[in-house]
C-alpha cells in the first residue's frame, strides 16, 4: 500500500515538474489564426532549449485558450504586457492538451 501511495505521489509531482516556467520573460509576438479561432499563439523573447516531447512546433512557446472568460482575461493582460514591454512569469500546464504541437499556458504573473 505504501508503494502505491508513493507511486501516485510521484506521478502527481512529475506533471508539475515538467511544466515550463519562465521568470522575467517578455512577449516577442502574439498570433491569432483563423484555423484556430479560440487560440492565441505566444512567442517569448528567450532562447528555449527544453521542450515537452509533445511540443514540436518550436515557433511558439505557449498556446492560450481564449474560448472562455478566463482565457480572454489572460489575453487582455498579454496585450497590455506586449504593448508596455512589461516582463512577467509564464507557467505552462506541462501538456499540449489544447493544441497538440505546443504547451498550453496555465498562468501568468505580472
């Protein structure tokens, strides 16, 4: 029983360890694309070498889902950051659940 609890704990922790986390990053560019109307593609001003195995589209650092009010609020904050040149912390989900070729953005801290 103890081994099962340890195994489950390691599985839970490993997902958050694999998530991308970038401190003090600046937004280089944002893209909206007609073929994916509920997504914003985010490229940060950094040289990234560590990608999730599912993250094969290296042109973009994160994907933001704007299909709900929370995503739209984050998009608004991203636009503000981009226009002002403000830096922030970007944290991913650790998976490519929303767009199968790039990591989904979980949160930003400004």
